[in-house]
């Protein structure tokens, strides 16, 4: 035991000596207080960042262009097919005969072809909108998770800042006692090492807070040079939710389920459209012809004069062009559409089953996380704070060693940062439950 104590004190002296020769450069690290990351008055809230992400996230903005493309397809599908116009002429080689003709045709689009085409485009637009809505749901979940992770890192930074200030004050007191001869110099050295160790913890948590904020800014779509401060708390008020009500919310609000249902309607619309294309279609046509022809002989006209035999005629042409689906009636496409409809039924069932499991599992996780927070707060964290106070008082009475105080303080640090992890887990459980439900929970 004495050898172990001697080895520890030797390591302590070496660490203190090295700490004097290895200072951190101001260019390598710039200390930032926790107030640089958190502002409970003018900071940005979680909801504000979610709203900003939905408006400015580059990936989501690009995906929204698919909705604009789908709207354009709806506009195009509603248009009637254009009529056609044909202009022509006739000229006899080495002769005087000639003629001109003008004709046009108009597709009829029988059996509701245009209506079916429009229905397909409209259902495709709806499916695209639901797909983008699901991406918005996932992006909102990612922003909320990043927000919680940033709050956790900031909370640890605030805790270590407070603990560092307490230990610095204790170090000054210990140095005064050493100068007065009331305490051995080794106690001051041990305290100084502990202060340095907490300073390294503070550097670590500051770096984690900065990285967490940068990750949050990236998800939101904020430039990394733009400083932001958060407004929020990692601690959540206890909530009690009914699973049946949550399942009802999920079935009403989950955009991925709405997307599968829209795909089912789209598949049915495509089937009706392809069936219409397999039926006969027709187009009406009409035209005007004006041939000018004659012979090389001459004949007497009505006035008795001899004139060339030549006549100009005027003809009107009209008719109906019918496309007969004798061989190709879209049999293969109709069969493929039927299979696609069956696939959408299975996809809806799969999403519905997954939805129910997600809600049930995340509700259990959320309830368990709330209980963990309550038990840890009252049964672990409060007791650890009390234990540290008792050990410090005992040391002030001279009934224990400084090493006991340091050991108890390190346990307290582990417990307090562990409490942050539990709070973050409860925060993440709430975010996951809201994602499973598809809407913000009150």
C-alpha cells in the first residue's frame, strides 16, 4: 500500500512538472464559455431550426423540385392532343397539270384517354408530395436529434465549467494553507493536478459542443460561419400517452403510409389508362383539293371559240380514321399494372405493420427513459451530490485525505455526465416517438 501511494505521488509530481512545460497555445485552442452556445432569452429554439431546415436545407429544396415537375406533368396531361395540318401540291413534269391540297386531322381520344392520362398525372403528383413530406419528417427528426445532442454537450460543458471554478477556488485556498503551514505542499500539488484534469475535460466538452453545433448547422443548412445560440433544455416534463391514440395519429399523419396509399391509387390509375389505350381510337380528318388539269387538244367553248381543253376542280375531302386494336391491346402492360397493384397492397401492409411496431417500441422506450430520469435524478444524482459534500466536510475536519475527496469528485463527475446521457436518451426517445407517430406530440 505504501509503495502504491509513493508511486502515485511520484506520478503526481511528474505530471505537475510537465504541465508547466506544455501550455496550450492560444492559436490551438480558444476557450469559449457555455454562454456562447446557449442563450435562453434570444437563442433559437428547436422548432425554429426545424422550420428553417424545411425551408433552406439544400437537399430538401432539390427534392421539392420534383413536386414542381409533377405539377408540370399534370398541366401537360390535361391538354388536348394537337390537330395536324398538311399542305401539299401537284405539278406534272413536262406538262401543265397542277393542283394544291390542304388537309387536317383531329384525334378524338376515345374512352376517356385524356381523363385517364390526367388521373395518372394527378396521382403521381400526390405521391411525389407525400414522398417529399416523408423526407421532411426524417429531416425534422434529424434536426431535433442534433439539437438534443448539442444541448447535451453544452450541459456537460456548463457542469464542468462550474466544477472547474469550484476546484480553482479550492486550489487558491489550499495554496494559502500551504503558505501558512497548515497543509502539506503535496495536497496543493494533488489539487493542482485535479484542476488541470478538469481543464482537459472542459476542453473536450467545448470541442464536442462546437462539433455538435456544426453538425446541427449542417443539417439545418446554415453556413458554418454563422454563429447560432440555442434556446432550450435537455430536461423534459413527464408525459403519459395512450398507445391506441398514438396509433390512430400515426395512421392519419405518417407521410410514408400516405405515400404508399398514393402509389396504390397511382397504380390503379395507370391500369385504367392503359386499358383505355388498348381500346379503339379514332381521328376525324378533312381537306380541300383543287386540281387543275387538261389536254393538249382544243375544243369550241360556249361562245364558239376554239380554246384549250382545261378545267379547274374544287373537292372537299372528309372522313374518319379508326385505329383498330386487333393485335396490340396493351395486354402486357395491363398485366404489369395488375401486378403493380398487388405489390402496392403488400407495401401498404408492410408499412402499416412497421408503423405499429415503431409506435409500440418507441412508446416503451420513451416511458422507460422517463422512469430512468426520475430514478437517476433522485436516487443517484442527488445522493452523489450529498456524498461529495459530506466527503469535503470530512476532509475539512481532518478525518479523511484529499485523495478521498478527489476520488469522490471523480465519481460525481461520472454520475453527472451519466445523467446527461440519460437525459439525452429520454430526449432521443421523445424524438423517435414523434417520428413514429408522424406529428409533434403535446
